[in-house]
C-alpha cells in the first residue's frame, strides 16, 4: 500500500493543472478519490503543503526546525524538486551543508527520523533513505513492511525463490545495499512458520549458548595429555553432529547437542562453562571468533583488540571504513556478540568505533 501511495505522489507532482484530474487522498491507511489541480512548476514547499493540507491537522511547532532544514536542503540540491521522494536521495552531507548539523547530531544522522518528525503525514518508506534498510531488518515496526516490499520488487512469488534472489547485485539494482545475510535473518524472525533452514541452511544467528558454571573451582589445570584426550573426544563429537567442514563447524553447534553428550558437557564445564575458552585451549592453532560461540569470559570486550576483530568481521569484503556511516547500532546488535561489543558505550555505535 505504501509503495503505491509513493508512486501516486510522484505522478501527482508531474501533472499539469486540470480540474478534471482524479487523485487519491491519504487519510491514515484509507485512500479515497478526490479532484485535484496541480502545477508542473510547484516548489517543494508548495507540494508538501498541498499534501499536508489534505492530511489530518498537525501542530506547526512540532518538527518545524526539521521541516525548514529539509525544504532548504531540497531547494539547494535541485533533486526531483516536485516530489517528496526528494528526501530519499538526500544524504547527511546534504543536510549539513544546508545548516542541519545540529539536527543531524540530535537524531544521530537518522534521516528517516528527521523526515518523519518534519512531515509525519507523509507515507514515507524508511528503507528508501540512506542506511534505512539496515534499520528495517532489525526493527520489528518496519520489518514486515520492508520484506513485503522487497518481495514485490524482486518478483518473488514463492518462499523457495528467496535463495536465488538474495544476491548482492540484484539488491543493489533496487537500491538496497545491505548484506543478504541480514535479510535472511529478518525473514526467519518475521516469518517463523517457514522452514528457512531448507532454503538458507542453519541459522547463523542461532548460535550455541554454552553451559555456564560460574564457580572458579570447576576450572581445572590441564596437561598436554589431558588436552589431547579432550581433542579426540571433541573431534568424534563434531564429526557426529556436523559431518562436513573444518573447525568452523563449531559455530553451528547448539547447546542442546552439547547437553546430550555428557563427555563434551563435562569438558566445557572444566573451562568454567565457556565453549570459546575450551576450544581455544584445545585447538590453539585455529583463529576463533569467540563471540560466535556464545558467552565470552568477563573482560573480553574490555580488550580493544577483541572489539576491533569483531567490527572487522562485520565489514563486507571490499568496503572501506566509510561503510559504517550507513550502519545502525540496531543492525550490529542482531549479530552474535553485538550486545557485548556495544555495551560499554551503551549501544552507541559511533562511540564504539571511535574507541577502536
């Protein structure tokens, strides 16, 4: 419904003045047909005001500063000036050059939040804004709406078609530049009744939460002979639950699988209940992403080297650090380890990144 409304608004801005032209009037989620007259030379201010006039009344004091900056910004950029879709093409730099630095700081550079505060009556689509798609896959308020829009854009008619459509090049063609894995995880979350494992394989976010035995007395000293014995036990267990692959198969092991094997559970307990600590000691030759193995030892995230390693693992191959400007804390939090990496800065992504 929202995409059709935006398409209508775009067409309406281009219509020439005519008393017989029919257009739709948006009242909440209901659309009725009314007569309208439009000029092809409307300014952004006139066009927005015309739309707002047909919408429920609102206080002019709320969002006034945001409104002024956006309209001033649209006037200076010269981008599609007769359509509210102008806002989708704006960047944080555009607003800063138009005198909106303070507003950007207040809203943490969230362009959708700024536009919503400025024009609450407009049926804006958050994923159309810079960095907005990342918000939508992690925010339940917009996730289903975004996924249904994406389904229509990618011409998906059956759940089995998602796997072939979620390719980086296809997503970029429709203006979506987020990792396909984020969309896969959003589909699992929003449509939990579908067997997504059949399409995408095991859920990469559903990692094992290891056994926790907080008593320090349960941590025992080990000898080379003990470590070799543990290794043989774990090798046998891993080959049983995940037959193909290397040591990275441990990232797909679940808590229930560990609990069902008493020998493996006892080994994990010997390392204070941390699977990551056990695997690092028993397989020291392997480079482990500890946060992907569940809980990490106290103080792990205080080590900046660990935080840097975590954020480096999220940076897509070939991307520069500028990519982080399009990422939200909500998106980071949906990844294993995200909460720990951001916790020190109270989930503020800019602060965490500056720290490393």
